[in-house]
C-alpha cells in the first residue's frame, strides 16, 4: 500500500497546458476512428466451443444486418456520453504516446506496459482537465465527419 507522502514524492511527469493543447490540436479522425467499434460485438463470458460455433454461425447469418445497423449509426451524431468516452480514450492514448517518446508499444515488456499504464492513470487523475480539453476537438471531428457524410 502506498501512503500519501510517497505518492507525492514519486516522480510523476507533469504535462503543461501548452503540451495538452498541442496534443489536442494534433488529434485527427484517424486517431479516433477505432473508438467507433460496436460494443455489442464483445463477449464478456467464457463460452464452450460448440456455443462459440453457434454464435459465429448466427453472426455470419446476421452480418448484413449488423453492417447496415453500423452504417445507420455512423450517419447519426453521437450522444454526449459517447463523445466523453471517446475524448477520455483519446486523452489516455495521447498521454501514453507522449510517455512512450517515439517507442513502439509492442516492443515494451509487460512490466513496462503496466508501469506506463499506471503512470498514465495517475497523470489523468491528477490533471483532470486533460480529458475535458479533448472534448471540443472530438466534437469538431464528429461534426466534420457528419458534414462529409451528407455531401456524398
């Protein structure tokens, strides 16, 4: 268990407002596109092999409906909860990439990844304004995406 004094003594890199603004300005559509995945596709519970085959077969038969539903959902504007979730994820990824300093995440050991993940969590909890600064940029990206879709 870590006490408050050692928590304050830990060497946590501080990200200045200028650096946060640079991260926000650098955010683009390509950085947020993977936050548009369907949450319904993830299976939380462990299932047997036969159940997995049945579900895969059912999903294959429903593939057209799923694709159509995804396209319909992408034509609509996202709600505030989704925007906030994407902004939080974009902030987390930006801070993570800043701490990586150009290294590739896949080259890190599991211990390094855990250390970086805890460091990112601590930075975002201490500097709570990081996520809120990403919200307008994510909304702007969403607006541009929707206006581009209407022109087609």
